[in-house]
C-alpha cells in the first residue's frame, strides 16, 4: 500500500467552504498552455511539508515566533494554494524550567524560536502536525478537521536541540519519529535520528538512535521527511545549507538503517539557489511531484513545484536533461494531471469586513485578545496599544505588531489609516504605524508629542540587536475632533475625555527587487497621501532585510510607553496590494 503514512485513500471533504478570495494582483503561477511557473507561491513559506487526502492537498510551513502559527494551505492542483486555517493560536507551551527566563515568551520577543520545520500527515482519521522547538523539544498537535479545532500541543520528546521531526506509521502498526538536531543548541549537527513512537503519536517509547552522519558527504543535513515505499524506508533531507544546498535521499530496508544516500536534485545550471527541503507527493492519478523552497533573502523562502519520477527506487526531482540521475529545478513546466484550479495565492488584500482577522495576518508572538478588534460593522481593524515590554528598545521588540508576508518581489501596498491617541495619557509618546519589518525595519508612524501629533518616517538598522530608531523625516499632523460618541448621561466623575484623531491618511510602500538568486536585494519606497491620489515620497528607498529565519513582513502596530487604563487606537480601513509594472 503506497504511502500509508501520508495518504488516506478515502476522500475527505472540507467541513466548511473556503472563504471567498479574489485572484492575486501581485503573482500568478499559471501559464497559458496548461503550464505553470515557479515559484508557485512567491512568498515565505519556509520548510514546507505537504500531504494528500483523497483529491485534496494540504501544506504547512515553519512559523517560528509568528502567531497564529502553523498556517495551513489547501490546493486541488498543487499549483494554486489558499490558506484555510492555522493550528496554533494565542498560547504556546513554555516548560516550567523556562518560565521567567529569556526563553519565556511572556518576558520577551522570541524572533526565530519556537516552530521549526513541521510535518503534516493524515492517519486513522486525524490530521497530525509535528514540529521541533529547538529549546524545548518535539511537539505534536492533531485535529479531525484540518480547519480545526486543533488540540493543545503535546510534548512528544523533551530535549534541547531537537528539530525537524516527521512521523511514520508502518504497515505493521508500529510508529517512528525521525528528527535532526540544531548545532546551536545540541553542540552537534549534520546527523539524523529515528526514535520508536507510540502508535497514537503522543510520545516516543525509546531513545533516539543516530541513523546517519552527513559530515563527510552531506554536511548540514537536516529537515527530515520520513516515508515508506516498495519496502524501503526513505528519509528525505536537505543538505549543504539554506542558500546553497541540495536535496538528499536516504534509503534502507530497516527504519534504523543502515541508509544508502542519493542526491535527487541540485541547482545545476538553473538560477534557483539552494533547491531543497520539502515534500514528496504522489497524486491520485499516479504522478510524482516534489515541493520545496528557495531562499530569496529579504523575501524569505518561496515555494517551488518540481516534476519527479522514480528510477531504480530513487526519486529524480526536476528535469534531468543530462541523464546523470540528479535533476535541475524547472522554471516553467506542464501542470500536474489534476483538475484545474483557480488562480489563487495566499490572501493579501484586506477590507476588514469580517469579525475575524484574515488568515494572512500574524502577530510577532503569542497574542492577546486585548490587542485588536475586527469591527465588521464599521469595516475596519482597530489595533490597541499595550504597554511596551520591559527594556523596550524599538518596534522589533513588540509582539503585538500585526504583519503579513511579502507577496512577491515587485508590488505596491497601500493602506488607509488613522491614529487616535488617548487624551488622558501623560507623558506623551503613544504611537502607531505602518512598517516593513525584518532584521532592520522602516515605516511611517504617528506619535503623540507634547506639541501635538507628528508623522515620522523612521528607519532602524540592526533593530533586533537593539539599535536605536532614526527619524528621517517628520511633520506635524493636526488632530481633529471625533464625532460625538458620548450620548449616554454619565455621573460627573465618570465623564470621559473626548478623543481627537489624525485625519484618515494613506500610507504606501512600493517594493522592488534587484538581482536574482543569491544576489537578490529588495528595496521599499515609502510615501503618504492625504487624498489617496497624490503621494509624497519619504526619504530614500529603504533596503529590506530578512528577519530571523523568515522573510521580511509588512503591516501595522500600536503601542504606548507605560501603563494607563486605556490605550491609543490605530485604525486600518483597508490595505490593498497591486503588482508593479
């Protein structure tokens, strides 16, 4: 029985219809003549894994410290994908020994920590997602419906330095868990392990056994994906590092080895640097495909789809034009023999007409219900400004920044926003803004000062290292009285101070790329407008940098420097994305 650990041969239908979504205005992987182009998703879905259930395909990817975490995408044709849910919401397990330390998310931001290289599988009527937390161990969550609810995460194996895990349920009812290790925590890397696991997938039942050492032949091997086919156990893993690596396949008749090795795909003569780390999928029509990432620096790790075929029980991935058994990544190829899908990419635009946040949005840490209100009646998002964390240095320290991935290389994002400070807050210093965030950040912010409200264009280099933010341009913005909202009669002591607001303003970031492959760079020109028609540039183009293990992101934030019994507001009427010509 093929791929018992991945494929449940009885079709499973979604219990709820996917949310309506307009075709992307920034990226389209569909090409005339029943072809597609890579990347199929030109956005940061790092370390992807995919499983098939009947005629449906489900993908998840590393979310690190971004929440809701473990976004889940759905496709019927392997080319067009739509976000349909998330598996991690507003809480995240913290082991007791880490409470109150710098590894506690209640204490500080955790850029680059938490959810590394997940795997998604369907087994005995359950969806499972496993992932490695490099500081705590290997976790699992499961759900009957891919849209949720997902159960509270279970710690499958506690240990520092374990990452990149993947389950395998064997034909005889036994279960196993493969994983790698992070040299930064474990003190060793380039080695892979397999542990016996309970059939219910909740815990390992014995010690991990090292099954492969890649130091000589496959350095920096990691990212395990565990399969069984034709009596062979396969561990498919990337090697060589994120930006320059290749795809390795290990094969054995025993889950604990010994394993033979094979390189199924490398960059070759293509322009796709580091093609590796992903998922083998066989379709209901008997084809084989491989989904993987390419690291594009500031844009993150984007998703490619490669044709694949089995040759002598090894998977040759991509186009093996020279016949050497190792494929090169393709740029344009014939689509899978599957029902044609609509032109869909993960959500970008948002008019905030729902009572829930759009699935593309993530906070920079586990989040609070006190941080935002999706006001569907007024068709807007209102962000509230919690107190800045202890030892606050700059905006990259805020877990309540609400951001989404950059949708492609060349695009323009425009939003209609306003800032409403709390008139009772003294001293001043409340702020809200529109930012592009990575290791560095830049943005347009509105700040309450003793002289009124100011609009500032700011840049912060080495933000995650604690560098100070620099103001490049500033101008005063006159606050205007809000419509009278206070119609109820209050006791004298309870009369609230009326609020004033900046007028609705239009903020914009026009993003473009220069170079390709490992030489690619990204730049953003920020601008503002009072009428949405005539925009004024602010400063010079800002060079965008990636974040910690993720691509840069774009979005909004609101904050105050100290405690008060009410917060400032940052309202977002809408944000729209268009492709640059």
